[in-house]
C-alpha cells in the first residue's frame, strides 16, 4: 500500500484489489471490484455487497448495501433490505425513499422510479419534482431530459419545462448544447438546441453525438452512413473523418478506428497515438484504461504506460 497524499484524493482509477492514482501508484484494498472516483469517497464490491471507504482512511468501511450510487457533494442513494435510502458520507441514513429504484445524485437531485414513472428527490429525501414522467434522466448543466405525453423535453431544477416536449428523442446537455431528434416517416433527423430550447443547428443529420471540446460529431447522411464529420457550434464542418469509426472528443483526444485497432487524434485532427489498441476508452483527466494485446493497461496522453497488470 502506498502512502496517500492529498494530491490523489480527487482522482483514482479501478484496478484489481484497489485503485491507482495518476502516477500509477497502487492503493490496495481487498475487493472483488472497484469504481473510478473523483473524491475521497470510493466504492467497491466484496462478496456481492457494495461498500464505501475513504482514500484518506482506508480503515473505515461502511455498512454493506445491495446497491450504492457514487457520492455527489456528500450524498448518495443506497438500497438495503430492499429499501432505498439517502445516505451521507458518515454512513448515516437521512431518509427512506418511497420508490422501486433510485439513481445517484446529480446537481443536488436524485432520480427515482415508482412503477413506470419517474421524479426527483433532494438530499433530504423529499420529493422535489413530482413522480409523473414516463422517462427521465439525471440533471446535467441545470437541465434534465424527460419523456412527457409521448415526447422528450427538458426541465429545470424546479420542474419547469425549459425545452418543450416536442422531440422524439434527445441527449443530455453538454457545453450548453443538446442534440435532439425528430422522426420523419422512417428517418431520424438530428440537430442541436441551446439550454433554453432555441434551435442552434437544424435537425438534418442522420445522427448526432453530444458536444465535447467545442465539437459535435455527426453522421452527415442517414443513420448508417460512413460519412462522419466534426462540426462547430455554427454547424460548419471542421473535419471529415477518414476512418471507419470514431468517438467524440474527451479530454482533448478522440479515439478512432483503423485496421481493426484504435488510436487517438488531437484537437488539430492529427494522430498522436497510433491505432494499436484493442478496445477504445475515453481519457479522463489525462488517463485512459485501454486494452493492448488483450491486457488492461492505463496510459497517459503521451501513450506512456503508467500501470499494467
């Protein structure tokens, strides 16, 4: 076990029986599996049960849970003996929730499901937004997408519609933008809107991915076309993809597919890591967990291996 310092508390990555920090140092904990964390509080599974502990005090172990979300600003949801609770980082049960399933907190609200409808509770366990939507997702940038009366729209944290439910589907907001879809006969046509539902780019693409690093990734023709391009907020094409497949940018790098392997492009669309990896993975805070020759390794943006099994 390494000596822990304050520098690693906000970023650790899962490896067998523990985590690594950004330097590749192993933080050991006997477990079946662990989870990525951006805080001092980390989750793990042992003998089929969920627990959490502190990187700064690994001797601390929570009660066991049947389900446990990640912590968000000190609060999580957990299931024990078939009941869902809001809990805090001291392992205190705040309030039992009246729901069949609960999801983790995002921006102070947690999504709950009762039967086939969804709503949201606050960190006190109180219903903050009525359980009335037939589909719903977590909050992102002050908005949550919900399915209401047969269409998708977005609400604010008061439950008020800021994007009217007029779309056949939509994704979460990222960088103040969401991609939305309207069904036209048998075709899906995708475009982009801003946080208030104003149209930014017409619904004209075969598919659209959320914006990241200032760029949107779209299929230019239909849903199955190989014509894939990066566009900016104005809809102008910045780069036409010469590869079989590509993922949106994450942490200034985009993962592309060529000759059966995966590599990475920088923001200038130049290859910075050659296509040698077996499976794609986004970079998160400068680190990516990729498979090379069938083995999981963690690399930095230069391609240097910081951890291997």
